[in-house]
């Protein structure tokens, strides 16, 4: 089983839609979880950390399910500018492990 | 001025060439990293420097040679590369190498093509 697994997509959604991505992980000892956003041909940028209690930042909500070993990212009221690849990132011992990303395409 | 700057943005080189990638961070961070991102693959950690000392080398071939002259600058020297080394090379920094909780700030990357 891969350390981090994501559905590569693409997820094609209309503006205003709600979309959710999941990311599963294999190392139950992982403690830190993040979502990064990467635009086409650009560098990844931290979108948000994922806490055990879940966290929300505007239209974005991230949640952690330790029992089932997955994290999720929910985007409400999608904007065209949300089109990007979303990378799931978590720790493995003392380094970060990146998923391959889920591509989101928001259309008018 | 962006936090982490990388040059060049694009590089095309032959297998016999020698070139260097440069990274500079203006964030006062103590840790710097080189990552490789190939198409449809996750980011792979190549090297980690903390306070100018290499602390991790993830079994990277010797044709990649990092150099960290000070905490603000990081180089990746390339020689006799192979076509499969073509990828996006990303530099990153973090405040400290405090484990996986450190947030990474990436440069814009160098898109490398080896012919």
C-alpha cells in the first residue's frame, strides 16, 4: 500500500459547486497533516494544516479521520481560481511525504 | 521580493553538460531542501540542510551534488545527467528542521530537460 494515496482526478465542477477530496495514508503513526495547493507549472503552497478537531478557513474545511486513516478537503462555493492540484501531505517519522495530488478544474 | 527564489526557471542540458541550480531564501530560515517532482509522481525529497550542514541524503545518485555555503543559499550541481532526470526541481525552506511539523515554503522551481 502506498504511503499516501489520492484520486488523481480531474474533478470537473461548475462554479459555485461544493467538492470534496479524500486522501488515505498507511502510517498510523503520522501526526501532522497538511493540504498544499499547486497551480500548473508552479510551486506548491501551503493551503492549510489539518488538525484532529478539523479546521475551517473560509470556504475550505479540512478534516482528519484517524480511525479510517484519511484526511479530507471540502471546498464550498467553488471559484474559477480554485482550479489547481491539491496535494495531501503528512509526516513519516521526521520528514514530509507528499501525495501525487488531485486535480480540480472549475468551469464557468 | 518573494521568499524563496530559484534560478534558472528553465534549463535544457545535454547528458555531458555541467550546470548548477541556485536557490536563495529571504525568510531567515535555517533549513533548506531540494525536491524532485516528476510527471504524475509525488514530490521526492533529495537533500536536506540544516544550519548549512547536510542532514539527509535520500540515496540520490552522485550526479547530483548539493552545496550550501550559508543558510540563505543552496545550490544543486548537475553533471552527466540522464534523460530520466528531466523533472521539476524545487527548492524549499523552513524555519528549522524540526521534523514534519515545519511548514515548507517553496521556490518556483527549475524545469529541467535532459536531452
